[in-house]
C-alpha cells in the first residue's frame, strides 16, 4: 500500500491510541486497532516476520526485508504505542487512582461502541456465529472476575508475562494490562516503565516479540479461513470485558507500591452512587468518539 508522510503520521496517532488503551487494565489495544481500521493489516504484517523474511535480512537484502514485513507501517504503529506508554504511564495510573469513575466511564462507552461496530463486520449471523459470540463473552467475563495471583519477579517469568500479555493486547476486548494484573505483574511492569528499569523492560519486550510473532499467525489464519466466527468471538470478548470497565467499583483488596502508597488491587462492581451524570456524559463521549473514528475510517476506505 502506497502511503505518504501524512498517512504515516496518522498511523503514529493510531498507534498512540493503541498504546494509551494498553496502559489501562480492562481496555485492549486490539480494540483501538479495530476501531481505526488497521487490525487485519497489523496482524498480517506481524505474521510476515518469519523465516523467509528474516533470511532476506541476514543475507543483506535489507530493502526486500523492509518491504516484505511492511516495516514502514509496523514502525509507525510501534512508535505511536511507545510514545503513549512512556508518556501516559504516569498520567493514566494517576487518573485511575484519583479519578477512576470518570476514566472507566469513558472507556465503557468506547468499548460498548466498539462491540457494536465490530459485530457489524459479521457478514452472516447463524448458530455458529451466535455461539462463538456467546463463548467469547463468557471467556472475557471469566477473565475479568479472576483473582490476581502472587507470582515470581524472576526474569524468565517476566519473559513469559510479556509473551502472554502481548497476545491479549492484540485481541480486541481482552486487555493485556489486565492479564498482567491477573499474573501479578501489572504494577511491577508499570513501575519498571516509570523508573526506566532496562533489564526488566528488555526481558518483557523480548517475551512480547516472541509471543506476538507466534500468535499473529494463528489470528491471521483464523481471520482468513473463519472470518465471521473469529469476528464473533472477538466481539464477544469486547462485550464480556464491559464487566471490567464498569465505572462504579468497591475496593475489596489493596496493595502498597514501592513508594509506600496504598492502591486498589481487587475491586467489585456496585450500582452508580456518585458522579453519575458526569460518567454518563463521558460514556456518551467515548461512544461518539468510536462512531466518529468508524465514519472517518469508512470515508478513508472509500477514498
């Protein structure tokens, strides 16, 4: 696909949207990729990093390798994700602690709208797609109510955490950040990012690279051979994940971070009890943003 500088600038912005979502436990960068119309290209580009393309690299055919893996596209997305993660990690963790209802309300509207628009991509609803949708929703819901585990801080486990979390990050509706929470590594990794802990970050990134290049092949095959069923499962993931992004929560268990601050670890959903109209307004804003991006994406496709 031929792109100009403006197109790549937009891709960086889309990557920033993915990165911002991936920082929030409960929201998936894959959801954002779906909304902005780059999901399948992203999966196929990652899948193209294989033995054949790597052979081009190791034999000095750099230009051929660059083209084979759609590197301009991938580099733009990765740059955007990186910018968001390093610039927004402190801000989003602060907002989640001190203004959680408003943050979750915005993302609730965003994920709800995403579920609707992704489901619209299903060409034919039948018992297979309906069953797949229900199964996806059940799996995502179960993940949102699972209890975080106490796990090792060893480098091999950090590598494994990166490999598993990145697979979730590219699945719409399944939050890689929340998977890290369940594995007991979200706050540990976020602290490593904020303090620029190079060994931990590099180990996590290496695990993520191995995980995403392997899992992308499975996703690409599923989208190509079983498109409607795969999209149904992904839409179900989004619907099931709404349980996690419900704005009103009661703190069940807390943890103390490295600075001695007490922060929430396990929460339970409750009925709306404060900031109701502000939260509804932000839900509508999140929904409207997805609607706008969807229309913008459709317009760009037609052009």
